[in-house]
C-alpha cells in the first residue's frame, strides 16, 4: 500500500521536471529589426506611443498675435517648439484652420528638426526657404485668422518608425491687415508720393511707411534712377528724413529706403519726384511797345519841334 501511495507522486514530479526543461529549451521570440517599418498608418506599441510630445505653449502662446505686412500680405515669422520625447529623431507637424484639423494647411509628414534635444520649426515670413527647420507653405498665412497646430513623433531615436499620440493643440492668430493697393512690396513712399511734381527745393522732407519692429533705416537721395549720383545717404531712427541742402529747380530726383536695424533688409522700390520750377520763370515780361505807338511818339515830337520853331520866329518879327 505504501508503494502504491508514493508512485503517483513520483510520476507527477517527473512530468513537471520534463515540462520545465522544454520551456527552457524553447527559443526566445525574435525582436524585429529596428529598420523594419510597420505598415502605413500603423502605430508602434512601445513606450514612445504611450506618451505624446508636450507643446511649448509660450512659443507661440494660444493668445499670440502674429503681425502681418498690410502691403504684401505676408505674416511675420511664426516659431513653433515642443519638448523632445525620448530623443526622437523625426516628428510630424500639422497646422490647420480649425481645432479639429479638418482644414489642414500644412502637414510635414516625417520632419527632422535641426536639433533633437530641442525640437522646433518655423514658418518663414512670407516665403519659402531651404533652412533645415523651415516649414514651407505654398502661400501666406491668412491675415485675421486663427491657426491651430500640433506635433507627434514619427521616428524614434532607435530609427524605428512609429506614431505617438498627438500633442495638445496650441493656436496663434495672424493680425488683420489694412487693405491697400501697391505696385511694389515692402516700404512705401508717403511724402513725396512717387512721381509727385512741384516739390520744394529747400528743406526737402521725405517720409515712408514703417516696417514691423524696425528701429533704424538707411535713406538715399540721388540724381539718377540707377542711384549712382548720390546726393546724400544717411541713417535715421524714424520713418522720416529732411534734407537740409538745396535742390535744383525743375529737376527730377530719386530716393529709396532700407531697413537697417535690428536686421538689415532689402532696398525699397526707387521713388521719384520733381522739384518746383524756378521763380524767374514766373516773372512778368516787360511790356512791349507796339509800332504804332512809336509812330505816334515820333509824329508828336516832330510837331512839338515845329511849334517851338514857329514860336521863336514870331518873336523875332
């Protein structure tokens, strides 16, 4: 009876040892190589996907107003930053007109910022550029409109393609502009107007439209449109300049302006004006004595001489 009692227990122990040996001998599951990308739209289930990038709400904050040039319609540069997520190498940034991102104006796809430690990007001021962190739009941001943006991870530091959840949505507003019509971009002439005539020759004054955040300008006045015969070139911290010299009467002159500080810009269009005519040209001409008047004068003198002669002859008699 004792043998029959211990025999089943011995068989069970042998079976358990056999199962444990099989488990140890079975190969561990192979991890797919980092270079193998998942199917389009798939989300990798790892520690990255459990988190999302944190948008730096200070650049720009939700109530940030981005200025725009009312002449060209170009907005100022818009800077976007977010906190890095596990040293990821590529991100995806979207900008839309609505918070639900149904009207997307920019989708970068896989975008590699210039720095993985402090990822960020910017929308250049009204143009396309080849800078590493530039987000190039096909057109300008619309003045007077609120835009929403978000970011997420596309490629981890290990090179694995994956999609993290989107960051929280942040927004910025492009400042409304004033509708104007202009034949050129940038700085515009206020006085004298382009092509104006009859401008004073002494203490000639000039003024132009301001550029956003510009604190100094360079002004140039010349005698020719090529700006080679320069009369004066000066820097000013206002949007006006007064030439203390005297210009020539009835002459055409040309001038232009360039933003100098804090960042030098491009020259404005070349504006022209014409000075007032010389005052001597308005002096009345001396009256011309007609020929018949001279004839009457001559006849009168002759008659006067005849009368005087007759008077002397009468006295002698």
